C-alpha cells in the first residue's frame, strides 16, 4: 500500500484532506530479533492500521543505539531498564515500555556430567557479552544463594561474542555456555541441553516471574512531540505480539530473517523460544519485579551494571501508556 505524506480526495466537488501518517524512526540492530516483530507488523499491515510510518535505521550494536538516541538521530531504540534508569538519575528524560521477557540460560552438552549449578565448581564457563552481562550477574547471584560461594572464584569465566560461545561449547573448549536466548535456541536445536534458564534463576532468587529487562526506549520529549505515532507503534507492537503468540502461519513470512535456513527444527526452536518471552500487557504502575531485579543486579553487579544509584529511577517505565 502506498503511503502519502499528504493527499487530497475529490468528493462532490470538495477536496478532503487526508492527514499524513507521522514517521517514527526506530534504531535497531541489523541482526537483532526485534526485527522479527517489525517485519510481522509490516507484513500484517499493523503500521498502517495504527496510523504510523516506521523508518528503520540500522545500528551496529546496542551502544550505537544509545548514542543515536542521545543525539536525537532516532526516536526509539531497544534498550535495557538499567541504562534507562541510569540516564534518568543523570537528568535525562528517557523512559521505556517493555518489549520482551526473553532471557538466556546455561547450556551444556547433552552428555555432560554437569547436572546442577553446584557442579560448576572447577569448570570453564563461556559467557556471551562480557563481565557486566546481566545473565552472568544473575548466574553469580544464584550460585551464591545455592552454595554460599563466589562462582567467579570457583570456576573459570571465558567471555566472547555469542557465536564464539556456541563454537567453544560445541568443540568442548568450555564446559558450559551462558548465552542469549536465540543463540541458546540454536545450541538446543543442535542437541545441547539447557541446565537452567535465567528465568528459573530469577525464580530461585525470589522473583515469581521474569522482570522486563528490555524495552522500547525513547525520550519523554519524543513522547510529547510524536505522541500519536509512538502510541500507534506501541499498539501495533502489542497486536503483533498477540498474533505471533497464537498464529503459526504468520511465522512463515519471517523465516527469511530468522536465519533458520531449511532447518525446520531450528525454525521451531527459535519460534517457540521467542514466544516464551512475549509480553501480553503493560501496567506502568506495576514495577515490583523490575525493582527487585534492579536491586539484585546492583548488589551483585555494582555500578558497572546499574550505574551509580542502587534504586530504579522513578519514571523509568513510561506512565503515558498501558495495555
């Protein structure tokens, strides 16, 4: 369907103005799974339905997105709640609406003798993302709760990019791998097994459900200047989530960007893992889980993970929308 910035329709000698759809600029990583939802929105025509034109600006990584948002080069990025909170504590007006509950987990070879978290002592763990990766912080917290010991002292940590961690795991150069959910899906499709998910770690640490770590992040200035476009996008986002959760057919149109190739087992694993993290609603007043998770990350990760403040900044979750 063609989109017009401005148009007129002749009806009975009168020209009726058709309002232009406002453009919302999204900064997204080219290989990120958030693009799956954007592709579904476009395939289903949900952007037009909700009166917004989406312009995608490709990003190299999450840091590039944060810089672009701070510079005003994009309107919305996908970022985590600790960054948004730290920015608010420093005087910025960034806020977010949760996007996904998808989290990674600890993967081991199918024949591994590692059966419990306590078995990690003396082992080598490959970790995607680096020392401040939130999954690594949560794993350390969970290990400490179970053993009263420090995992960083008991095991060797090897950090690397997600594909490298899977390669090290497959080649036997690490005993276990802590990776992002979509890379874990690939490992499981290849025959590896998940020892424990980050979701289960959170539950073991007292959180009844996984907290909303990632969200659509924007400035309150953009929320005011492009209010209809932003809320239209969020409506389209939640509608797409609902369809992706229940309709297998819509996934056929995403196969090309999922990177599953002709592997039906991998396709199904990626789809099902994505569905596990889908958010179906949003109440900006219900921040209990996020506050608990923030406190845990502050305790075990320190300022490198959450910034200088140990409390979630008020307004981190945008109060101008609910679903």
